């Protein structure tokens, strides 16, 4: 196992984009949607031999590394409880995921047969997958201008070519400083554990967690 942050100086914080929203119709019905894009990169002169994919990157090679994640989400949500000021809803949806980790390096590289590689070599492990997810959400109007929101979504799958799961958790507080706009603070965590994913006869494994505090602006219409 290679920990990219330690072995290749992969930056923990890099470019980050997240956005989400919903459309409410029919009183109890919602369409939720969201997108998260996280791109992280690093560069380092290798100080220990690393085997990744078809290549071994030996001490002294100059390596660029990356770990990119994209999650696009859409679901149908229904309020099964509406007792003001509380709404509790359940959801079922689809998360389209792309995760890619790779190394591109020059110098001091051998292939899987032990042959020296001249010039640059690139190895990437990635998967693109539609993932079904089930969720539960609570919206609680604490006052006329403030709302507490929390939800969790999760899945687990065990098939011949893939085994693993994912969970998303969000806790947010919105303060409406005007009728159609709110400032918010929240905590968000995305955890992915994929111990087996087989593609092109290669077994790939991912373990990934993103979490932290967020400040944001919310608009309604």
C-alpha cells in the first residue's frame, strides 16, 4: 500500500469545489442534486522504491502524483413526516463517481519485467462507477430565520467485481439574513472504503475520507 501523502508529498489541501441544491414539488416531494470535485497534486524526488501499476519507481526518480475525486449526485426524496417545525424525509438516488490516483515520473524506472524504462512513465489507477445510495434527512426550523439540517446517505455492495461501501454525512446550520438568502456553517464527511474493484483483470483498492468545516451561502427562490 502506498500512502501518497507520505511517500509522494501529495498535498492534503488543493483545489476543491462543492455545490448542492434541491427542487421541491407537490408539498412532500423533492429532487436533490449535488457535485463535489477535489483535485490534489504533489511532486517529489522518490526516496524509497515504489511499485505502482506496471512500474517500479526507484530512489532518485522525479515523480508527479495526483489523487482526483468527482461525485455527481441526484435523488428523489419524500417527506414521510411533516410536523412543524420538523420535517423528516427518506431518499433514494444515484451517485456517479470518478476516483483516480496516479504517478508520472522520469529516471530510475523499471517495468514489471525488470526492464529499464527510458524517459517518462505513467501509471494510473481509476474507477468510474454509478453507485445507488439511500438516505435519511432531518430539517428543523429552530426559528423563523434559522434552520438546522442533517442528513446521511450510504450504500454497501458485494459483487464478483466490486466490494465496498460509501457514507456521506452532513450537519448544517442556516441563518436567513434576508428572505431568500442565508449564511451557513456546517460539517461534512465523505468516507469511501473499496477493498476490491476489478477492472482490466487488475484488482484495485481505495480507502478515502474527506471531512471538514464549511462556510457557505444558500439561496432560495
